[in-house]
C-alpha cells in the first residue's frame, strides 16, 4: 500500500471519529437538553446514534451532563408528552438477516408503562420514520398518540394453489379470504430513499386501553404524512400528497401537489390549503393558530416558500413571509433572500405565540430568524459568536436550542434566551457541548465567501456566489478541487462536512460553487436556470475556476473536478467543454443524458422542467423536448474529454439510474480516456458507510494519482 493511500485512509479515519449533531430537544422548561449525535462506526459499517444530556441553571450555564452517551440507534421516532409525564418511542429490532419487528414503547420516567409489538398487531405495515412522512405526536391530554404507517394490503394468492378445502372462518377475526391473482400487481413507490412506501395511513393509539385505530375519511388517492393533533385533540392535521396519475419522487422535492388537511377522529375531513399548491410542515402555535410552508406545485423541484397562517377560528389563509424574488431589507438593514428551509422546527413558537423561530439557507450560510406573525417583521438571530451556520433544533419557554458549525469547526450545541419583542437582535448564544478535536490543518484554514458576476453578460441574472476553503499555502501553490453541488436547486453553506475536510487535510484548496439556480439567493435567481442548464451553470463554474486560479495561490496545472447528481452533470460538462482546464474528474451518479433519463428516473418532471418545458405525460411524445434534453446534456461533449474520469455509481439509484454513468463511461473508454467505474449496492446519495468510505478514499486517490501529487 502506497504512503499516499495510507495518508488518505488515515485522514478519513480521523475525520470519521467526529460526531455530527442529529437533533436536540429542550425539556424541564428549557433547563434540560437532550442532544442526539451521529458518528460513523467503521467496524459496524453504519452510523451509531447516541444521546447526551445537559442540565442548565437560570443563566443557561451547564451545571451537569451525563458521563457517557447512550446508544439510540434502533429508535426510529421519539416524542415527549406535553407535560413531560411520558416519552414515546418507535423502536425497530432486527431478528436475523432480514426479519425485523417494530415496537411502540411508552416510558413514565424510569418505568416502561406500555410496550406494544406493532408488527404482531398486524393492522398496518411499517411505521414511517423518514423526513417526508414520518411523525409521532401526543394529544394535549397525554392519552393518545398519532403516527403514520404503510397501509396493510389484503393477502393475495395464485389463481391455482393446492390447499385444504375452504371452510368459513369462525374465529371472529373478520379476515377475508385472500384475493386471487393480485400478488404480482404493480404498486408504485415514492421513489429514491422511500422504497417500500406506497400508501400511508394515519394511526391513533389510545394508551389507557392500548386501542389502535386506522383513521378513515381521506380520499383514496391521498397519501398522508407529517400528522399532529389539534390543540383540543379532536382532530389531526397533516399533509396529504396526491398519488394520481402517478407518484413522482418525493425526497428533496418540495413541488409535489399536496394539501394541508384536518381530519376528525370520526373521519370528517376538511381541506385547509388551496388547490394547485405544494405544502409542508404544519405547526400549531400556543394560541391555536396553524402555520405552514407553501409554494406553487410543479416547476423546479425546490424553490422559495411562503410562510402562511390560519388564525384560530378562521378559515382565511394569510401570508406572514412572502416569496422573495431577489432580496428584501429586514431589521438592522440586513438582506433577506427568502425562505428555503424544507421544514420548520417541530416546536418553533415563542411562549406567547406571537413569533416563529426558523432557519433557512441564505447564500453561503444557514441563518436563523424570528418573525413577528402579526407584522411580518423579520430579525436575524443567528449566532454571531460562531461564524458560519446556525440551525434551530427546538424552542421551549422562550429558550432556543441550535446547532452551529462552519467548515473548520464541527457542529456544536448552543442555547439562547429569546429576548423580548423588538430586542431579538441582542440575543446571546452560549455553547453547551464541548468541541470535538479537529486536525490543526483544518482549523487553521482559510474560508472566504466569493461574490462573482459575469460583467460582460446581458443575462437578467448575472451574479452567483461560492466558498473558497484552503489550507495555509506556506509559499507554495495548491492543487484545486472545483466542486459544484447537486440539485441543482440547493446550495453549499459554510458548515462542517467530512469530504471538504478530507481534501483539505490532503493539501487541496476547494471552491464550492453556488451557481445560478442555487437556493438562498432569491427565487428569480433560482428559476433563471430553467431552460439554461448546461449553459448558465457551466459558465458559472468556469468563471469561479478562473477567478480562484487568478487570485489565489493555485497551481493551474493541477485542477480537478468532483460532483454528484447535477454536480456530476456539471463536472462532466466542464471536462468536455474545457478539456485544457481540468486534469482529473471524480463524479457520483452523474446525469449525463437528460433525454434517456426522462423514462427511467423517479423525477421525470425534473428532466422536462430543467430543459425548459412543462411536464406532461399526456398526448404524443414531443420530439422537440427530447432533442432539447439531449442538447443540454454532457453526452454532447463526451468526445472532447481528455481528463481521467472515475465514476461512482449506485446500483439501486432511482433518481439517476446507474446506466447514465455506464453509457458515459463506455464512450470515454472508446475515445481512449482513462476511466474507472465503481458500483455500489446503494442508492443515489451513496451515503451508506461502506459506500461512502470506499468512494471517498478511491476518489481522493484517483485525483492525487492523476494530478501527480
């Protein structure tokens, strides 16, 4: 094994030991913190989740903390009851290689008050614990729980099956005879990372009697999620997504037709949001007002949102924060570029219900804000003592819990008291957790925000931003990693990430590019990329490359590309359009041909919308659309590529099927380009620990080898 490979492996192992903040809750009137952490467990081949707890005094200083973390890796969901009498858990335990069981546990302090085998109960399938549908919520009187699970299907069997004579059931179970000929009927799932989820149901458990009820009353084509009790417990509210005429992939996609609904426990349903919208994240205030996020359905997979409310006793929806096209000026003269967070904190209100606390990407950071519901006044409450990103985790009794990090500092838990109305800018943050040890080269690195513009362009939107992250040059020129994000409608922020830290430890400078179309810079900037993919975004990446090479200590002969998904689309474009600029490429699950992806991805609408067309599967197939999709694809330029290229592909990727990479690689090889393919039994993100470890180490080695470092 080469010393170079030894260095890469050693750097990865060092960074893998650094935990990240996975969540946090406040209880005991904001005087106790339960923080959830996630750390890579290389020997187990998966992440370990654990909790640590901290007790605070009146000044929010830590007076005690638990000595050791407690492993909670098999807890899918948890919720503490309103008066903190109980804690409910959905726990999953594996029995053998494939078999698993799910349990509902309810703890009363140190006593297990209830434990129900949900698998044996057999009234529904698996409980949903993902970020789109998943929920576990208590009624205000602490007697009931609500969650979402897979709908139980009737049993089926072949038309011809040898068995004993049919006899009527007399056991009173109410089970019907299995349906014949239904066992191979196709049932569409919700796509990437939501495999096995077809149709959900709402389940209410009444704890005193351990009675479970699957609520009825929603249209058959609706799939509910994000459900919680109304303040009086007589209804639940949630989000329901339309499943007809088909399910398009949901994860990372906030554009799916959906409704906020109210459903009584007796099955009476009301739509609370209007038609033609995509909605999410309903939350009740202490006053009984309901708020949520919404945008127009269709269009780009993610975009700027409105924050809206229905006052208690009213049916009128009013806007608190509107969609921001470019920027608006908020309190203190600061710029606000709109709301792009995909959810509100589970608890997000001030004690009096007059303000909402939320976080959202803003150009190169995640910023946190308090908004006055009555006036729409927005105040930045981000942690100024820890530059970088501030993400709200929980709010209780005007105490706010947040995770703060930047590219040189791993995520840590901070706490603050929400100041009185109109004094929010004076907020004082206090660090709770102890920082993890980070390699000195990372800690001492440069982090700069770059505001870039095409000065000679006639485009309506000409500017974009990037983050430059580099170790100390110490009189020498650095190799450069050019890294556009995926999406395309997401963004890079100044927050700790393992991969940039890994390249940093190996001596690379990195430019993380938020090209036009990224979130956090106004809805007009985001939507200007529609019909211009393969053009605006590629030009932005080249301009960022040129600017960094010109103005920073960079070796122009040692510039490499890395990126996945739409980032893969961009790095394969760049290596084809600018073959003299880039010397090595590593790409994960890249989009290489939008036209052929259209018929196999879980988000066919992405292909049409990004190419500049309204998505429809009605009527004849449009040759014009297919040609436009092909023309904006990297495959058009593959014959010009010279840079050695490694492709990291997921065999079960439903978003960008792996054949996209295979087709591109075949053409590279035919043209004599050094090419290597790695195939992982993983989905689009390649985030399972074995896949992450292998592709990061092999990717870094590929770049270092071909840059001759």
